[in-house]
C-alpha cells in the first residue's frame, strides 16, 4: 500500500502526507455519513417505518413480468 501511496503522490506532485491526509479525510467523511444513515435507519425501525420483506420480494419478483407491482411503501 505504501508503494501505491508513493506512486499517487508522485503522479499528483504532492507529498505522501498530503495523499494520506486526503484519503483519511474522505474516509472519515464516509464513515460519519454511514453512521448517520445507520442511526436514521434504526430510528425508522424503532418507529415502525419499515416495509415487509415479503412485499419487497413480491415487488422484486414482479419486475421481470409484464405487469410489475408498484413500489411497496
């Protein structure tokens, strides 16, 4: 992995530290977003805002038919 970082740094004409800082910043932002989405999803489950698995499966199965079902809500 260090070689890839060095190659990227050379290609971008930036330091190894700059490349690592950019990568870490992006990763942290993604993880923060993932955490927020997870907490929101758990809130939906707690409040009962879920869609039955069988309804989703029936909808997915219908997509390859001539009369697909509407998206379950």
